[in-house]
């Protein structure tokens, strides 16, 4: 059968004369499969799961807007310059907005969100063009493509724009929710936060035809779709629906695996393989260079037992965790602290014959020793279930959910939360949200989105109104509900889409201000 050119995706070269009305440009040599079965290869493409809020060196500037990470004074003075390849991390840490150079293509968008959604859109389009939308395989493929598209646009919409406010109009225009793979179709107008969330909801409800089982969590099964719906309603602060879908996601997962033991690793069973040749610098931990071992050989694989919906996360082990983050862990009982909070040599440099050395520092090695994922894990589903139950004042159920996870993360014969049954609603919810912060990856965008949604929990101990830090003698701060927690579309894309009515940002991008 004759092959045809696949009309999507080459976002690195946006300035193409014949395509000035569109975000898409036409690539060369991409082929659309001629049978619906072959469309599955697009869903297995690594471009669907990589580079969402991950830069070219595998970090994430968006994580530096949160409170999990720290930049030292020596790094501020000597590491980050305006020519540093990841100066956007410094820009985020010091609230130099916008955080990426508006005159350059955005890795976050071009190589992450847009490239993934272009693939998903092509799959949806081609299933329909082949007349396979009503077939069992066509429904499955379309469902998985829409689930991936929904996640991509949900996290992008809440990052480029404000957090959804259930009591607000949510009418700020943010990003286009593009649902076609054709480069000949102009981009839609910018969707508002409300429209983005409605479209995500529609995509996820359409995706409820996903299969019960998948070979790999890079593609959504039915439990993953319900988990993503729970995430959506978490951001919308619709606690009954969040509870409903988190409960369903967990129940479906248990039905597939038989017990929570097959959904969550017991960290008491993990250990480091000894190496007699290891010779760590005095004061540092030998585990930094050792291999983490467990009940299977999948700890560094996307198919490890905790992954429900896998999306590559940013590394966090090579940056300093904040003191606040370190202090979240009980070093005596929390196995995450024992296994992953390791001491290693920090940043050092010599300038004009003078050495500037951070010395031995604590680093959090979890995403170095286990697969780094910012998608959806079974522990996160359990914690969403716990949070929803606590917010609905179903404290007994919430405590069971929390203690279920604690069994796999703490040591001792009794891992239940001390005095858990005596806590009031706010106290128990606070404990659940602290556990969520410990459980989510340290270097991804996820904590920043949590901080944005917690703004609406006015006066609660887990809610902050702003982030403030002092570096190299200067104090930087920004309100969590301000423009400093939104991203800008790059100039190149604005120029290609004049109908949006956006103005280009023509200021020089020089975030390092000495």
C-alpha cells in the first residue's frame, strides 16, 4: 500500500516562511502507517514521554520555583553565568521572569509538550481517517492517545497559566489546545484555564475505553485514566470526584496485581550491593557509588512495580535539596532518608587562585537509584485517595490510606502514624500532604504545582502565599498567585500566530545580575 508523508513535527525550526500562520511545520521523510495496528508505534515513541519540563541536561527550571531545591552562594557567584547552558534554573530561583530566553525555542514546549501532543493528535486523526474508530483496537489506541494528550495539556496549562480557581472565572488565556495533527489547519485561539480543564476532562472521559492491562505504563490502562481524572479533580478542588476516581484507580490496580505488595516496593527490602573497591572521600557516603538492589531487577526500569503512568522526570540528585525538604524526613525511621539522603562532595571551583568550595553536602539520590518519573505512581494514587478522604472529613479511611503507604516506607514493627486516630481534619491532612511531598520526585514540576494549588487553602499550615529565599546576600520573593508562577510563550511562536494578539518580549535576556 502506498505510504504518505506524516504532516507533523519538526518544532526546532519554527520560522518557516510558508507556515507563518501555523505552529506546525512540515517535516521530511516521516511516514504514516497504512494499517491501524501500526499506529501503535507512534504511541510507543519516546517523544510522547520525554522532555515535559525537562531541559537538555535533564533538569527542570520549573522545580527551582518551588521550595524543594537550593542553590548555594558559591554556585550563584561562580557557576551560573548568562552563558551557562541551564541559566534558566538560576532565573527561576531568583524570579527573573520570563525564565527562558523569549528569543530562543523553548525546550519545555517544543521538545516536550508540543512534540508529544503532535504525535497523539496524529494517532487520533489517522484512526478516524482509516475508519477504525469503532473497532476495538481503534478505541484502545484513541483512548491512550487522548489520555496522553490530556496529561500533557493539563500540566502545561497549569504551568503556563494560573492555577484553576473553583471560585473564579478562570478566563485567562494560556495555550492553544490543539487537537489536529495536520499542519494545514491553523492553531485554535488560546484556551482559557477553564477551557483547558474542560477539554482535559473530555479527553479523559473519552479515554475510559482504555484496556485493563498494558505491556508498559508509557501507555495508559483504565486505572491510569481514572488516576489522571483524580489528578484533574485534585487541581479543580472537586474532592468527591477526586475521591471517586482515585478509589477506582486503586481498586482496578489491586484487581490486576492482587495485593499492594505488588504495587509498592517495601523500602525495608532494598539494600546496596557492596563493592570492596569503593573508596569514598572521607565524610561522604559510599552508597553514592553503589547499586541499589531490591526484590526484582526493575528498580531503574519504567516497568517497575510502582509505575502506573510513566513520564520521564527531571534529575534531582545533582542539585542541593533545601533544608526544609531535608527536615521533612525522620532520619531514624524513614527509609527514604536512610537509602537516599546521602552525603557527597558539593560544588567547588578555583577563581584567580582562590578555591571556593561548598564542601560535603546532602543530596537526595532517589531518582538516581530508581527510575525517575513524573507521571503517576501507585503511591501517588494512594495519597490522592487519602487526601480526598481527608478533605471530605472521612478521617478513618484517610488514615488507612496513609498508613498503607507508611508500611512500605518506614522501618519498625509499627509503622502507623503516631497518634493518627487523635488528629483532627487539618492535622491529618497536613500529615498526608507532607507524605505526598516526601513521595513525589524532588526535581520535577510537581511540587511547584502543589504550591500553586495550596494557595486556596488559606491559613492552613501547608499553604504558602509566596516563596522567599536569600542568596549571596540578596533576598528574592514572589507570590504564588502572580505572573512569576506562569510561563511565557516564546517570541517565535507568537510571531507565527498573530491572531492570538500577544506581544513579543523584546527585553534582553540577562538573568544574572551582578
